[in-house]
């Protein structure tokens, strides 16, 4: 069962967030945004396919946040791997930009890095939708 996002004053298991990003500073900003919104999160950052595979097997994330533009490995490839190994885990692209004319990637959500304030609401919405039983 996916832990609910913690709110101030409530005890809840921290949300297990897998961050796929080659920039430690960007990953830190994402973690701070979640923390400032009162979402208790245990975060693990990976950069490469091999470490992503290992993290999916051993870390068992509740949520995956991924950059779209990764050196030597694309966010689209990371998305495909997560869908294959952890199909029920919500996947959000958190990216600096999408190339002009390029369609937005297929994922549960896309948040631009210059609009990180939107991330907590997106995360809460995805987790609430996941927690709802199928009708």
C-alpha cells in the first residue's frame, strides 16, 4: 500500500521517491519543494540505467520523478523501464524544458523545473488517484 503524503502534525510513513536526475542541485530543489509542502519523503537519486534498475528492485519507490534530458540515457527510456518493472508506480517528468515542436512525453504528469511549486499538488493528486479503488 502506498503511504499517504504526510502533513504537518501527522505521523505517516515517508513517501519513497526515486529521483532520476543527473544534477544533484536540481534533485535537491525537488526534495526541498516536497518538504516545504509538508510531504515527508525518503528520496533516492540515480543517474544511469544500471542504478535505476537496482533502485526499482531494492528501493521499491512509491513515486518516480525523472528529468527528461539525461546525458547518455533519456527520460523516455527511464519511463519505459519503470513501466516495465514497476507498472503501478506514478511517474512524473520534472524537466527544465521540452524541445520546440516535440510532443510532451507520455507520463502521469509533467512539471517544469521553473514551476516546481506545482509539484506537491501533482504528487498529492496522483497518490490520491492511486489510492482510490477501481470502480
